[in-house]
């Protein structure tokens, strides 16, 4: 599953970051690593970008970028 | 200078507040060598042998963005005596990641644990003592915005600092590689300030700036050995190193931070967001906020204060100056120069200070509260359509205050092309100086719907900016950078810092009135009262000659008087000079200018003139800043020509339409 398709308010765990090296490093520096727990907090009025919470803070991502973040649902 | 201290921290950690507290007014702003990122330095107020260097707000030393590259290069090349690392206590996990990188470096570090109040209000109790013990460097709890903890911090900075002994345990293959690299560096007799362990991890992470730095420094033999180690290292070092750091921080937080906010907890900041970023309400709310800002500026506060100031200047001040000069027996021409030239010119501009201050106050309020980050999220989808991202919206909004800081703010954008496009379109954002012209004209010509006309002007500026960006999209493709926009929790802006900032802007405006506008007023007065035959009536003066020469260009737009021509020329110096010029060329006090304008312009011509003022060539300061930031004469000249052409065309259309509906 991809983060871009995930429902608002549910928790998930990152499994893979399938993007360019530079972008992956950037996300990992922010604390978004495989294994990190995330939650889609809300979506902007047109459904894009989405606001994601992880490690106690919130960050906005475009759907096009979130679609490269693979996740599994956390029960 | 005894020591250089580098101030480093994440964005939104309160770096600016801390820098201001520590250095006060003794700061210098420059640029980092070779790039247009701002570099601030200052002497520490009560530690005058210490220089504080403000590094850009960054999340890590990974050297992905311009700012990160810069900070990494600075730490490697200049090696400060100490790093003052500011950490947001309410967002410890990510902030500490950067701290860990700094600690590993082996340079003495002092940590300012900021926003203790915000952390407490979110139910996070951070144990500063324990954190200090575990990190092995001094940790000073602070509330920088309220200057709390300043004494302890100063005391700490004046003592000899020491490097941390923290050692993050990495997985075995990484540790083995680090040991081998340290061995190679030692054998190669490489003496670098940072610790060999840090150098080794940077190498394994493939940090671009570090690679470049070390390649220039080491001989090929040593490099080949290091390359070999990196090749042979098992796993994915750039992931495993980061993972180990975060894992270490997670364990640390378990010890030092009591009660961490549950991930699903809804605090009041979340509740505001669910409204402000609401699916249907988000954008109407944003427009409503903007409308309120304009109402405050133009109707509720700004204009009424301006009116009062106007009455004061054209009444007691003008009369007082005149009788004082007469009492001092000054020659008649000098009295007229001072009253009709200088006071009319400078006074006409000074009366707009309250309006401009109101606008800046409102914009700073929105910025400080954290709302601007939400605006970037709201607007991203629209900005993408014109090839930019939501971040570019912030410089554009600042443009409503003044185009100069707007173009400066494009520095915060990641992609060079995005910076160029944003800088190019920002002058179409109607700055507050142009507002002085609108206020004068709408008050003189339109009894009803003044706010609507001004709003339409602002809107036209935005539309032209959007269309221009759209046009540029096909020529200059802005590459898709990673759009990352942090949403910091909302906070109530500090009244004191808002007022200080507004005061600063108002002061700058008044200073400009005292210098450029004063000078222009004197020059204009002389040009307006002399011709080659000596003293002359104004419509035979040099001024009328010059204005009359360019006036035909504007005949199709409805205003071909030499007075309008002259004010447009002087408006290039600074847009607020337009009003000052009109005060002089129509020989009017602020109170009679409106009536005189009604004789010179038809309402249709007045409207067309306003649209021309909105769009035509930006002021000199903006052009200079454009050259500085784009680094290109081609784009700067294009901006001048393009905006003039657009202004002419739009004003022409407006004039013709206005004639139809008149």
C-alpha cells in the first residue's frame, strides 16, 4: 500500500521509500525511515498535499511524493 | 575575538529569537560567499569577545539543500570554537537528530533547550539534567521568546566548553568500516578538526559536500583506500547510520521525556487546523483573512489614523513652519521651497505611515502565528498549475508589504528556477508604497466602492503574476523538487516582537521619506520653478518640458498631462514619490490635492492611471534586488520592459472599458 492512498486518521508503518537517493536521504533525516509509524492527519482542500504526522510533528507532502512511500497498516 | 560560536538548529526552533536576545542590535547581515543565502553575525551583547554566527535553519548536515550544504561547508572549513545548538523541547526527537550529528563532530557544543513552555503545555516534561548527563554537554532549558534562561546560557557560554563523549552504537559492519577508515586517516597523517569517527560516518553516508572537501584535501592513494572501504561496507550505510541515530534518540527520550503526547491526541492546534485546512472552508477562510487584513489597513485602523496625521501636517505643522520661517526672515523663495516643496512632498508620503504599519503588523502576525505554513499547503495545488510550489506563495504575500523583502524571501526556495520565476513575478504584488497612490486617487474620485476598487487592483496584480508565471512555465521549466512543508503548532505571536518589527519597517519608510523623497522634493521644486530663462511659471519649467516630452506615450491611456508623466518618472525612484510629486506639481497641500486632481483627470483616466501604477516598472530598489537575486542583467532588463508593456496594455483596456461604462 502507498501513503498517498491511505485513509485519514489511521496509523501505518513505513516499509520502503522508493524514490531517488537524494530524496530518500532527506526523508530519512526528517525521521521518516522504514519502520517509522505515521498517520495521515488531514488533506488539503483539493485532497493534495496531505499532512502526515510522525515522531510528534506534522509535515505536508504532495500526493506524488507520498505515492513513493510504501506502508503497511498498523492494527 | 576570543571565540566564534556557531548558532545552529532546526527551522522553527526559535533560532531568530535567540540570536536577537544574545546580540541585540549588534548584528550584521551579509551573504554567505558565492550564494544568496543570508548570513547574520553579531557580537554577543554581554560577552563582547564572542562572535555569534547564525547558520541557516536546517534539519541535518546531509547537504541536500543549499542551506545544508552551506552549513556543512562552514563547519568543515571554518571550524567554530563552539556550536550553540538550539533545540525545540516540544519536538525533541527530530531536533535531537541534528544535535547528534553536531555532537559526533567533536566540536564543543552547548544545547539551548528552547520552548520549555510549549513542551509543558503539550504534556511533555523534559528532564534537562538527565539530558545533559546523557548527551555529555551542557543543556540549558530556555524560553527564548520570553528571554528566560538567558543568564544561565551566558554563564555557560563564557566558560570553556568541551566536546561530547557521546558515541552512537552503529551496526557491526558500519563500526568495522568506521574503524578501518579511522585507521587509514591516522596512517595518512590527516589532521582535521572534527573527530575521525564523524569524518568516517560522513564518508559512509556519501555526504556530497564532505566528499568534495575531502577529495581536495587527501592524496589519491588515501582516497582510493577509503573508497575501497566504502565499497566493501555491507548493507546500506546511509540508512543504517540514520536508523541507529534515531533508535538511540528514541531510547534516550524514553529516559528524559516523561509522558509523550499520544500520536492521535488532538490538541487545540489540531482543532484550528481542522478548520483552517477544512475541505470547503479552508480557502474561503484564507480569502476572508486577507479581506480582514485589507479592511484593517484601509478602513478600520490605517486610513483613519492617516487622515488624522494628514490634518495635523497640513494644518499646524505647515502653518507653524511657514510662520517660523517668516519670523526668521528667510527669503521668500526659500519659504516656498520648504513649504510647497519639501513639506508638501515629504508630508504627502508621511501620512501613509499608519496604513503601511498596519499592513506589516497584520502580515507579521500571520507569519509569526504559524498560519503562513498552512497557506503554503492550501495554495500548493494552485501554485503547481503555474509551475511553482506552495512555498513560493509566501514571498508573494510578503510582496504586498514591499517587493524588496519579497524578492529576498525567494532565497528560501529550493530550486533555482523556482526562485527566478518567483522573483520575476513578485513585483506584480501590489506593494504598500503603491497603496499611497490608490488611497489618494480613490478618495479624490470615487465616493462609493473605494475598498472594492483597491481590492480589484490587488487582484489584478495577482492575476497578472499568475499569468506571467504560467507563460514562463513553458520557457523556464522549474524542476520538481521535494515539497516539504512543516506545520509547526500555532502559537500566539509576541506583541513586543510584532511591534518591534513593524516599528522597524515604519522607520525604514520614514527614513526613505527623509532621504530620497526629501532630495527628490527639493530637486522637483527647483525643476518646477526654473527654466533655461531662470525662474519661471511651473507649466513653462524644466519639469513641464520633461513631463511633456513623455506624455504622448500615455495619451491612449487617458492621461497625457506633463504632471502625470513627471510623477511616473519619479515613481521609478520609489513608488511613494508619485504622491509627493503630485503634491508639488499641482502646488497643493495634502487637503487640496484631491480637488486639483479632479480637474486634471477624468474618472476613467484616474482608473487607468491606477492600473498603470500597479503594474509598471518596479521601483529602483526592487530592480537592484532583482539583479542581486537573479544574478542576471537579462532577466532584470526583461522585467523592466515586460512590466512596462503589460501596464500599458492593461491600462489601455481599463480606460476603454471605463469610457464605455461611464
